């Protein structure tokens, strides 16, 4: 008899993982995802990427606003009696009483090298921290956030100019390749889970929009880390003449100047420790993204301008 699997996920990150399980012959009895919401423009109802994929694969999709204290979903899962529940960026905390409904537990694909960067924003925090590597941890969910035992970790390098979106795609594809093997081992009782070293844990707290404000006194490496870590949302930004400018892509430059000064017509901005960054793509408040060559033609920010952190 085929094992019954429940899959929980929401964003694009989760889609290749669900597809991989389906293509490898696993029986996905049900999918859970965040409920549809109104889009910012036009107020149209937008389903999550996993919701759309579940419909394509003809898998039942459930979209409760909350699992917490949700007796209807508790009763449904209890009756389903799943062999395993796989969680990949679902977006909700799962209560202990739910965790007891799966024969082989709830298995989470966490996007960090645990115990480093537990929490909501591991990819962003890793890039902003200038880490040289990250990865996915296959772990069993316990009552406390991201503290459960781990059965395997797969690592990738973080290159200097890679952003959160690019790293997320890499980790998603990595997870999609590895998860069939991992789930097979767990279901056959061959997986070995090891407790995390809790003394070495760090926490990746949720990103606040205000964190995007660039401090030009910081090193070019730290500023590039912020730009890449916060792309595409909420983005790293500076203010000039009461307007916000979001930097979408940049690289370390070779110039020097007064901190926060535009030092040449190629839009290099001087940073702390005698460094600079060269902006490649930028977005003025309320406008479309522009390559820097196009932006400088009509910009009021000229060579010699000082960008304040106001």
C-alpha cells in the first residue's frame, strides 16, 4: 500500500519540491497552503503558487486561515492518518497536537545550516551576514521553532553578487532533488535524526522594512550584503530630497570619496573604510526599475551629490 503524504507549502520555493514528489511516484493525499489573497493592483484574488500547482496536479488543496485551534483541520488530518507530513515554507506555526497526527512526524525543509539561522528569514540573514555558504536542513518539527533533530544537511556556496531570490531558487532545486531520497529513507525507517547543538544556534528574525535603509558609513561588503539580502523585498534603499531610491543591484567599486558622496558619473557612491559601491540597477520611488545608464540621464543626483541617511 502506498504511503499517504501531506504537503504544506506556499511560495514559489515550495513548487519544485511538490512537483518532484509527485513525479517520483509519491502519493500526495492533500496539500495545505496559505489562503488566496487580494493582489495589490486590481484587487483580484490571487492563489499561492502551491495552490495553483496542486490544481494542476489534481491534488486536494486546503487553505485554512489558521491551523492553530482549528478543530475542523485537526479532525480532517486525524481521519486521513498520514504517514508523513512534509513542510516547505508553509508560513504557519504548527501546534503540538497536530504534530502527533503523522506516523513519521512533520518533516521540514529549512533553508539554513542548522542550528544557524533558525527562524523566519534565514536566506536574507545569511546573505546580510556575509556568510560564505548556506544550505537546506531536513529536520523533524518539534514544538519550539526550528529546534528539532536533523537527519541531513546539504550545502551550497554563496557568491558575492548572489541575491536572496537567486539563492532561494538554488536551494529549492537542491531540495527538489534530495527530498525523494530523504522521504523514502524516513518512511523505510532508515533515516537517523541527530539533535542540534542548541548552544550554537542563531536566530533569523523577520525582516523589517526599516532595515533596508543604507548606512554609507558601513563597508562596501556590508552594503552589498544588505542590497542582495533584501532583494526583491523589502529592498535596500537611500533617501535623497525626500524621495526614496531602492538599489536593486550593485557591486563593489574602486573609488574613494566622502562618505555617501556620488564620486563619478557612473554612479559610484563612497562608503566607509575607503570603499565604494557601483550601482547597476535602481528604482526611484513610484517608478519602474532602471539600469543605471538610463537612470543617470534624467536624475537630479549628480556627481558630487551627498546622500544623507534622512
